[in-house]
C-alpha cells in the first residue's frame, strides 16, 4: 500500500484515539502515538497489533512538554499532520480540579501549536465536543448554533481550545485545522480487541450498562424520568466509535489535499438521531439477550435534557456519514466488555 506519511496521534492509546490509529493504518498512514498513559492501558497497543498486523509506533510522553515531544519525534520526517486527542475528559472532576483541566487541555493545545510551528507540521485535527452547545435553542443543532456558557471547566477548555486554534491558524498562513465536535461516542471495534476502558466507576452511560450487565455493578441508575421528552429520560445522539474514527481520516485527507474551504473548519460528528436512556436500555437487552437491572433516580446535576446533531454540513461538505446504528453500537460494546473481562484481564 502507498505510504501516505506520518500522522502524530496524541492520546492514541485512549478510546477514540486507538480506533483512529486502526483506521489510519488501514488507509496507509503511519501513525506516531504520543500518550502519557495517564488514562489508558498499553494492552490496547497489543489489540491494535492483532487487528492490523502492525506494531504501532508509540512514545510514552506528556504533550504538555514540547521538549519531550521533540525528543520523541527527532527521527521522523514527512509528518503530515497531528490528530490531537490527548486531554482529560471527566466532567465532574473538572469542576473540583479546574486547574488540572486548564493546564492539560488548554496548556496541551498551546504546546501542540508551538510544536506545529517549530517542526512545520501544517495540519491539525482537534477533538471537540457537542458540550460547547449546552442545551441548544433548536434541534437538531448545527455548527452555526451559538456557543453557550459552558456547564463545566471541561466544556470551557473545549471552547477555549477552539478559539486558540482559530487564532493560531488565521495568524499563520501555512497552518490549517479542523475541529470535530463529537456527540456521544460509544461501542467498540468489531473484533472486540479494543474498546473503551474507563478507570474506576464509569461516568458515561454505555460502560455503566455493560458493567452492570456483566455483574460488576448492581444496577444502572437512570438519571431522571421527568424530562420533557417522549419517555421522560434524556436524549443523546450516540455515535459508533468506528464511524467517528473514520471521520478523522476524511478530515485529515481534506486538510492534506488542501480541500478545506476555510483555515479553521468545524464539523458536528453525530448520526442525526436522538435516543433516550430508556430506549438504550431496551435496545441493549434486546440485541444482547442479557438482563439489565436498573432503577430511576434523581436528575444528574449539569445534564442537559436533549441534544442531537444536524449532520448536513458533515455529510455534504466533509463527505462523511455515520453508517452504524444503535444495535451495532450496543452489541460491540457488550462483546468488548466480555472479551476484556474474560481474556485481557485474565492474562494480565
Ligand atoms: P481517553 O481518556 O480514552 O483518551 C485520552 C488519551 O490521552 C489517554 O490515553 C490519556 O492517557 C492521554 N492523555 C491525556 N493527557 C495527556 C497528556 N498530557 N499527554 C499525553 N497523553 C495524554 O479519552 P477519549 O474518550 O478517547 O477522548 C479523546 C478526546 O475526545 C478528548 O480530547 C476528549 O475530550 C474528546 N471527547 C471525548 C468524548 C467521549 O465521550 N469520549 C466526547 C467528546 C469529546
Ligand atoms: C458527558 C458530558 C459531556 C462529555 C461527554 C463525553 C456531562 C453533563 N456531560 O456527556 O460534556 O463531552 O460525557 O465524556 O457530564 N446516564 C444515566 N445513568 C448513568 C450514566 C448516564 O442515566 O449511569 C444518562 C445521562 O443522564 C445522560 C445519558 O445517560 O442523559 C448520557 O450520559 P453520558 O454518557 O454521561 O454522556 P453525556 O452526559 O451526554
């Protein structure tokens, strides 16, 4: 296969990063993973090797240090771009430890931009979030919707990073960037060899579902059933992580071929379809044929009622569309949970 050049993938051992590394390898790019392993396990690198047959290039390094990154990168030429996943993402923790989040997420982006400047790396894909919209005034939400005051320091770091990257690429002719606003990434690779590995008690819905079905958690708590939605539970736009990963390759190709229309572009990455928490529970039980005990509890502070994506811009301008549905998301998440517990944890 044609060698399309090196792509730096910060946070490439993490959940979305590892799935993106698999897709980059499949497309002929050579990813260079930079990850501190603060929120990931190197066992995922073995999973990538099993899927692709290739041992990915990996450097254990903190992206908050430009000197450490330069040291790791000194032997590579032809670096075409950076996909920047590395960040902290626990919303609750960001409220109690805001400085940790500003330092890593905002400080990290500043180091990445400086690195681009010093090593003359022209292209950057940034991991943003639909959290920047808060509770949108109209649904589905498109990229022109106003940015609402952030609900958490985590959300604010995403808003700040987008502004910083915008200012940087506008001021420097040779650089361009795409910010991808993810909706709710779930699921795992179809091989079940890589997937989401939350540390401790999961905050997010789907890992909590799979751990409960496996018997690690007693019951799932549904946070609120009195919202103004069809069944009273919150609605989100869940998107398969492999669909999401593929969008990064499409966006990187776009930048490398200079097909971008603006120096800083933003795309929503969702399916355009909202699912309620109760619908997710029913679908999980149906598709995997396992019981899932749950109780209804109080609303979770900071949760928005409902959000789903307007996918028109990503479909028509980026040329990307989510293909996988809720069933594939919940089936692959369950297969990964079982594989991880029965194989990876046992071997470790
Ligand atoms: P993750 O925690 O699984 O992966 C992040 C990776 O970055 C981890 O491997 C971690 O060790 C690494 N990392 C963190 N700080 C680092 C540093 N200073 N230096 C080097 N490595 C560092 O998270 P994820 O779910 O894969 O998310 C990836 C990106 O997508 C993040 O920026 C996150 O904010 C964003 N995002 C995630 C979601 C989601 O629901 N998962 C939604 C919207 C946006
Ligand atoms: C959360 C973050 C968001 C971040 C995203 C990715 C908040 C308020 N938002 O999104 O900023 O970008 O994670 O990390 O934290 N639910 C339950 N029971 C559970 C867990 C979740 O009912 O045990 C419900 C929630 O109320 C929500 C839905 O499931 O309605 C999805 O929750 P979650 O997976 O945490 O994602 P978000 O809250 O959408």
